[in-house]
């Protein structure tokens, strides 16, 4: 296990690539569940395909992190992605509040 924390400046292209692939898998899983639950007959099949695709991409992410890039998936990829996602959400909320304050003053 690595002693690297997500806020240390040790990120590289491998972690960036794995983060993107992991987020694609997560979004396909969430949208697949929603599509399969709320969709009609053909749309439910598409949602099921999205769920299967998400599981395959998730497995590829796990395989790449452990056997190709030799990284800890949880410590170096998932925690870092969560850390920067929370930071991005806070930044977006602050920017939105500034924007709303500006347009409400005019």
C-alpha cells in the first residue's frame, strides 16, 4: 500500500487516465440503472447494456491499476478523484452563488 495522499502533487498521466475511465464506468452504471428502471421495453434493454458495459469498464480499470500501472486503486485513484470532485463542486457552488448575487443586484 502506498503512502501517497490524493492532495500531494504526485499525480501522473496513469492516475489521470484511470480516473477518467473510472468516472466513465460510474456514470454508465448510474445512467444504466436509471434507464433500466424508468424506461420502456427497448430502453430497459439499453439500460441493461449500459450496466454490463459499466461492469466491464470497471473491471478494466481494476486490472489496469493493479497489473499494468502498479497503482493502488483506492488510495491513489478513487480517493484522489473524490478529493478533487468535492473541490470542484465547492468551486462551482461558490461561482454559482457569485453569479446569482451579481444578476440579482442588477
